C-alpha cells in the first residue's frame, strides 16, 4: 500500500456477515456438486463442476463487494461469473467455446463495467473496458468463421500499434505539464 493511500475499513459486523454469506454460498455449491456426483439430481457432474466452482467464487466476490462497497471485489466477481455462464452454455450444447472465445477477450472490459456498480471512476473504467471490447471485436469475425486467423492477427497488430501510439502520446502529454 502506498503512503497516504486510504485503506478500506470494514466493520467487524460487516466482516461477520460476509463470512456467513461466504460459507453459505460455498456450502450450497458443494451440496450441488455432491448431489450431482451421486446422481441425486439429474445433472452430469463433469458438466457442471467447473461452472459451479466459478459461480460460487463469483457470487462470493459479488456479495462481499456489495456488503463492503469494494469495487475490486466487484471486478473479480465478474471475472468469475462470466466464465461460469460461458461454461454452462458450452457444456449444455447451447454454444461452443470456439464461437464465444471473444467474450473471454472482452472479460476484463465486462468486469470494468461491473465494477461501475460500486466505483465512482466511470470514465476510467469505461476507457479500460473499451480497450478490451475493441480487441474482442477484432476476433468476432474469426469466431463467426468469416475471417481467417491471419487477417485477424494483422488487424490485432494494427490495433496494438494504435494503442501503443496513444499510450506514448498520453505519457508525453503528462510530462509537458
């Protein structure tokens, strides 16, 4: 932690509530996994276990973020919840990873938008999200089968050059002040 930086204070009561909620979420996820493993519920264990674990972790971070007002926990929540949803969609044949992999490229941007629920840094989070959304958009034609990987990588290289140039301009503008 940097000198002069404020640390988020969480009261003992809020910490206790978070701990109880976390335990309940983990127990619920474990119960679903065990019931599935022993065929008590009609869900294939191998199809749900990844999604259940990712969902449980995401919900834990989400609940903690809401209770504590912590935007970093909210960001992390979306980093687990979105892949959990993608896992369930792919395991149950609704789509395939090959069709939705751009969502994983956009994941940090989606998490930035999710962090806006709590954070007051709307403009910074929007700019960060946009960087990842544009990168993901470059891969959408390839995922749809409309463009080969060579063209996709060429577009990505061009985008990275533009990002690097924008970063250099931004850093030089800061030095002039």
